[in-house]
C-alpha cells in the first residue's frame, strides 16, 4: 500500500535510520517514500532538500503537506507529546521515538488522542529486535532455564550530547538507553511490576544522569537489574539470566550467540540427615539429586538471528494497512515509563518505590 512519511526532527534518528528505512527498504513496503521534514535547524532542512524532500520551519505548513499519511516524531523528548497529538489531530498516523513521554499523563493523552482521532500511534522500541536480546528471548521461551529468578542487563554507550544533557528536555542515559533495556525485560517477562529501586549518578555532566542502576521486581518474583553507563562500565555480560534449570549469559551487544550452563538431574536418592528440636536430635529423610552440568553455546538447534530493526517498521505499516496488530503494546510502554519515573523518585528519596 502507498505510504508517504514526514519527519518532525531530522537528527540522528529522523535523518538517519527512519529516513533510510523509508528511502531504501522496498521490502518493508512496496510504495514507501519520505516526503517532508519539519526542523528548526537550517542545516537539517538543507539536508532534507538535498535528499529531495520539502523542508519546513513552520509546523502548520509542514502538517498540511500533500499526500503525507505518516509522521515520525524524532525531536527532543519533551516535545513528543505535543508533536504527536498535533499530528494525530491533523489526521496522520504517528511513529514516536522513545522515551515516548515525560509523564504518564502525557502518554495517556497521546493514546486517548489516537483513539479519538481514529489513527494509529506507535512507539518505536526497535531494540526488541537486537540479536543479543533475541538469544535471551529464545532461551526463555524454550524453557531451557526453567523458572526465572534473576535477569541482569548491562550496557555502556549512548549519545550524551546536545539537548540530551538538559534535564528539562528529557536528557540523560536512563531516558536515552535505559528505556531500551527496561523495555526488553518488560516485554520478555510480560507481568506487572510491583516495585522499583534505583541509583542514578551524574559523574561527568551536571544536569542529568550518565550512570544508572535500576532494579525492579515483577509480581511473580522475577528480579531485574539494569546497569547503563554513558562513559564507563567494568566488563560485564550484556545479559545474564538465572533460572532453576540453568543460567545464560551473552557477552556483548549484537551477539547472536550466548553460553548456556544447564543442570540435568541424572538420578536421585533418599538420604538421612540429623535434625534438632527442643527435645534433642532426631533423624529426617530428604531426597538428594545427582546433578550433571553441561555448558553449550546457545542456540544449539541451528537457529540464527538476523538483526533487522525494520521488522518493527513492517509491523507498524502492516498494522496501518489492517494486516497485523502492533507488537509494542500500550500497557508495556506504560509499564516502562512507570519504572523510569519511579527510578528518578527512588534515586532522589533513597527509597524503594511501590507501583
């Protein structure tokens, strides 16, 4: 189906990845074309014009651009709600970059506006398609780890520059990269989160966090720990997942393989042990298991993963065309935002926050 895309904000994501998909990926949609850009920066408007698009420095003129049915919101985080709602009210479908909003009230307004206007509103959580995460997802879905107890997610990186250094613009490493790591775990476990505790640090910048440690617990007891740093992080696995049947770790980002250490019950026997009461010693019987441990590269069934963020793009366009339903669900997005907001509160107060 024919789709024409405009961009609100034409920086790293709008003028990079989103433009590349719309311009180059015919496999995502057989008639997809970038047509317009709204950006205050003359340099980015000039780039858009060089690429054959119409560039605007006025939103009202931009939103009236002929034949544009989808708008990508890739501006500063503090403008996401306003720009999304204005585009929806102008009759456009919206793909919004993460973090989706600055408050739960903003996010709820965006969802309500989409429903009222009869348009689709998507949140671009593309890192659900990262190969390192897909390794974890497969192990979890295959049941190789048994009942999960703990998940650790570690990452060093992210772009800490420009408006991302400003608190009132929604800057900081938690909003920039932590939102991805938290979203992956929320998507994987798919259960309500009951509490959050966090420690945010500002070590090389003044207004925002550049190192964040966020811990949260699901209602089924799974404990998650996310560590993200913009400038340093000691060697740690990208993922470490622990269950009652084994453990999985993935060493680095974009790795399509992990290492799985799983236990296998090779036998069992009844054993007598001495127990004690106020009246003295007595004997009790327990069952003792003979466990075998094996370590394998995972996946070990020939499965390979293709890292392609455009899988999410195809899902969004297919949803608009009525051939699919959105992968990134609103309740998941709201949970992620709730965790981030609770993390800021926890770090400030030193308390565990109950959701």
